[in-house]
């Protein structure tokens, strides 16, 4: 928290004051009153007994301040050397009303309330200060110094007595209103839109000033937050009954089917690159020419029941099929135009969507529909014409499919066209919800804003970590195309499917995995085989997937963790190479019992130092083909968050060793240094890529308790024509190597570089280029320090 020192801060203060001069900010119509959403159930942030739901945030050079529960009160104090800190909620909030009571016991050095705070403390947040001069009110955003400060605002709080503070923050740009003891003291709008849409709520105890030991405590009680609905549905998708089935389902089938299947990736007898369903665009085919595909779309082998049964066998709980893709072809008999299966193809008298909707219901699979806003076939689906003619036609088609097939999910796409905007998105969302209030809608109904629809839609990738405050679903192809292409046989393996599902479930997301049936109506045999093979595992271990969410624990290198109440599921994707060797699990809470999910054989749990246990898999575990699930009971269910490896490395903290004293330093725990395009990427397993700048390097920290010698191994991949010399430095010791091509950016191999010996202390471990290299140095997956 910068005191009003820096010039820059002065500048913004000046503007802010100017703003104020205009009287309560906003009176001049600067701020459009944010539409305050419907209040959702109030959440008690402080239960009067524990600090569950809170974690100390290392900001302002402190480690979070000293926080304790005393006689039902939340008491904050600064650390020695006047280091201040923040106690933040583990959950993030968007639009909300925060209410609390505070009492300044001694001489609180600048305490206060933080809103929309970013996990890493970087970036903007909003601070409502409780100042030593007894005033509450100055609002400021870091690095801009004081945004606004004016005497009229500085309502005085009652010293050594309880005060009520209420803050409401809504919209983007954010509008903030604050009441002290019922009197409004602030009405501020972040016109520069610096504040993010969401962030955690923080209670601050500020360091500096006053001599340590002087009573600088602040007491809080009755701390609660009432989230305000920001979505059209007017509820909180994270917790509402409306989304419960979807959150529990975790795994669904995506179906891309249409006349492009008749092209199968070819036009004029020539293969066309890119995704099959994009052939009209990629091959620049005019609508009239493209219509020649329709007569070839005659799916006589179409068996909707078989599709629904395959989804079931795969362990999938819902299915989303393309009712209309970008080519505008409607896979159902629409009355809106003749470019549909009934009027344009020989597949007359049948309604593929009706048959599939019925089949899904018969198999207990939830039915959903994909609909493309972009439409290459409709001449009015362009800027300037769409609003008047195309959008009404689109709405009519949506009315048709919603009323006829009652989809549980509407999966919009193609929203990136320049004639579509947020307002149209909210209008369309309100329209489809008026037709089916409980429908679940993805964020592509609008412009993928955090307030659009119910969930995020990462495509062909898996987020690095749980998104926490937002539902999400990764959609992915089984090969490299969504629509059928007869030559695309780059299939993922069933093991790859299970690993991705475990990774996604371990981050609290859903997985929508695609099939592209051919023009006869048959789902490619390879797809069916992979889904069934993975499905055997999913159905046998479903308890560890369905109805679970993520655990606030670092994902182990050997697997993924899901959680349901006080049960933790450890999905072991890589069993120990050395028989009988344990698996190290970082967890701060006691594990009362552990067993194999399948068969129930006991798993021995041994303490492994502070914040970790070792799991010893019984023989029976090796019977599992794809992955083994260990079911652990953590009494009380309140898992103490353990920070991720990346967070600890970012804080310069050493990562824990494995049971055998070795270190597995994975890409997702590294700090990326030196700037440049270096980045973390990859889907099921992360790697560091885009290593094209020699200044870029990666770093971790280790701290062996005794002097140690390690064999250094590097797991990397390198495309022909790339690569070069590099070195791994472990504290004072360095070993060098050369990243030779490995056959491709996804063909990983392990390179043994030699051994290093280091004393018992904290060491930085870095990987740096040591000479010129062509293209990219390597894709780095992990560095292993194998204890000798
Ligand atoms: O362009 C489409 C693509 O064809 C496919 O439908 C995917 C599925 O999520 N969505 C779009 C690309 O983002």
C-alpha cells in the first residue's frame, strides 16, 4: 500500500479530487448506475470459531499479518517489524454486498477492507481504509495512489466501540458504495475500469508506523457477504439447484454432425486442411455450391439409440449435438428456411434431433443443443442486416428447438462475429431463458464475459488451475477435427482420455468430448472403441468423478485429486516405478483412513513431515489398467488449502522432496523468468514452451536437509531444426547438455546430464540456454533431481 509519496499517485489523486469536486462521484452522470443483481444467499465469511474459508495473503512485504479467533472475534495484528498483511477469502466474489462490524482496539495502523483482490496481490483491488485518524472512507487502487479523498467523506468511526461497515460493489466499471454505521460515506465509480470483475475479499492489518508492541489490533465480527447475481438467470451458477445436475455430471459427449460429413474433408476430390466442419470456409465454397453436399447426406444407418447407448457406455452423463453449425444447415426440420435436413437432403420424414432427444432420455442421458450465431449460409447474417432479419430468424429457430426438444443445455458458438455484442448476448440469453428458465447456457451466448451464461468454455485445452469462481467445461476433439474427416486418424488413446478427465475433474471442470459421425450416421469405430475403453474405467471409478469438485491442494505429479465432502479421491495416473515405493501427498489435514476405491484394500498412510503423507499402494492396485483410485477420509471435510507449487515458487519457497529425497520439478511449479514469450502450456501434462528467447529461463527452489548428490534428468521435446546448448544449475553446481531434436514438440524424452553435489540449504534450480540456438530451445516438461 503506497503512501501518497509517488508523483504518479499524486496525479491520479488530482483527477480523483477533480471528480469529487463535482460532488458525490457519479452525480454528473459519469457512472451509469450498475444494474444491481438479485441478492443471492448471504454467506457467513467468519464462523466465529475458525479461520476456515480464509487464508493469509503475503502482501505488503508481510506474510499476512497475525490473525486469530479470540472469544468469537476475528482479531488481526501486524507482524514484527511492523509488517502488515491481509487475511483473504479462499473464494472469489464478483458483484456483492460485504457487511462486517469492526472495533479498533488500540491504535489500528490503517486497517481496512479489500475488494476484488487478485490472488497474487498484483493488479488492482479496491481498498476501503479504516484510518488511524478515526476516519473510514479513502478509496484507492494500488499504484494509482489515492483515487479519491475528500473530507466530506471521512465519516468518523466510534473508537474502542463496535462500528458497522457495509460496502456494495457492482458491475464493470465497478461502482462502490460504502456505509459506516448506516451513513453513506462513499459513492465511487472506477471509471477507468481498472478493477477486475472478481477477486477475493480481504481484511487488512497495516504495517509500518507505531512501535511494534503498541496495541494495533483490529477486531472483526459478523463478517458476511451477499453475492449479487450478475447473470441473466439471476442465480449463482456455482451453487444453484438449476446447475446441480450439470456440476455433478462432469463428462459429456459433443456431436458435430451435418452435411460437411458428406464432404469428409474433401472438395473437388482434393483433401482440404483444417477442421472438417469448416470446409465451406476453408475451401471458399459459395453457399450454392456447398448445397450440393446435401443430396449426399443420407444417414440411413443413423441409430440414435446406439449413439445414446455409446455415451452411456462411455460414462458420459449428457450429450450436446449441433442443431445448426456455421454452415447454417439445420439438422432438424425447421420452418425458418429450406436449408435443413428435411427440405434439402434425401433423409426425409425423419427428425434426427427428435430421435436423439428421445433416445437420450430413454438412456438417462441429458440432451443439449449446439447453435451457431455465425451463419455463412444466411446472407443477412452480416453487420447491418443481422439485427433486422437474421437475429429474428435465429430466435425463431431457437424457439423451435427449445419447444420441440427441451434441451437441458444450449451451447452457443460463433459469437466472435463483429456484428454480435454483449447487449445482443444478454438479450438472447434472456430470450432463451424465457422459453426454458432452467436451461444451462454457455458463455458464448454473449462475448464470453464473466457475466455471460453459466460457464466458461476453454477449447482444446485444460486450464492451469481450478477457475474457482466460475463453472467451466473443456471441449475437445478425439482426433483433430470436430466434423467427420475420413483421413483424420490422429486419435487420442483411452488412457489419454482418462488422464484428461482426471485432470479436468481435479480442477473442478466438466469435459465435453467430441465425436464426428459420418454421412451415413455412423460414429467412427475408433471413436467408439476409445470411448468404450475409457468408459469402462469411468463407470468403475465414477465415485471419484461424478459429483466431485477440486481439492485446494497441489496436484501431485503422479495423479489428480477430487473431493466430495470429507472424502478425497487420489486418482493415481502414474504408479511408483519402484515397487513398494510410496506416493507423496501434500496435505495439511490428518487422514483417518485410506483404501482402494475398487476392492477396498487398505492403503497404508505414513506421516512424511509437516504438510505431507506417504501412501503405500497394496498389490491389488496394480490390477487396475488405466488408473488406480485411493479413497481417503479427511475428518471434518474442511481441507486446509495448501498453496500450489507455482505459488510457492513465486514466493521463493522450496518445493518438497519426494519420499526418496529426490525432486520432481514439474513445469507447472516453475517460475518463468527473463521475460520473452516463454509460457506454460499443454493440456493433460504441462510443459514450458515458446522458448525462443535466450534471456528466458525457468526456476524452482529446493532445500535438501542434508548435503546431497543428485543425478540430473531433463524431460524435454524438440522439433527437428530446433534446440541447442543449455545448463541446469542447482545452487552452486551446474551441469550442461544439448537439446537435440526428439522428433517433435510432443515427443518427450529424458536426458541424463550428470550429477551435482550441493550442501544442505535452500538452492535455486534454473534451466538456462548457454549458447545460441535455432528456433525454440526445447519444450520442457520436468527436471528431476534423482537422489544418489
Ligand atoms: O468454429 C467452431 C468449431 O467448428 C467447433 O464447433 C468448436 C467447438 O467448440 N467451436 C468453434 C471454434 O472455437
